[in-house]
C-alpha cells in the first residue's frame, strides 16, 4: 500500500506540472520586470523577520 501511495503522489505531481506549465510560461513572458530598488524593498522585511526570530530565540534562552 505504501508503494501505491508514493506512485500516486508522483503521478499527481506530474499532472500538476503538466497543467501549470502554460501558466508559468505566460507569467514569465508577460510578468512584471524587476526594477532598481526591488531587492532592497524585499530584503528589509526579510531582515526584520530574521532579527525578530533571533530576538525570540535569545529571550527563550
């Protein structure tokens, strides 16, 4: 039974990739292009989350 579930899960993942492939291609061709300052705008919230997690870890110790 375990082997059947692994094969079924692999089949479902392959079907998902097959059906989502056209959408992915459309997003890559027609999606917004990165502009100057986009990475900085993404890194500030990520750095805040990392800092908050480090603060929580230090408070627990």
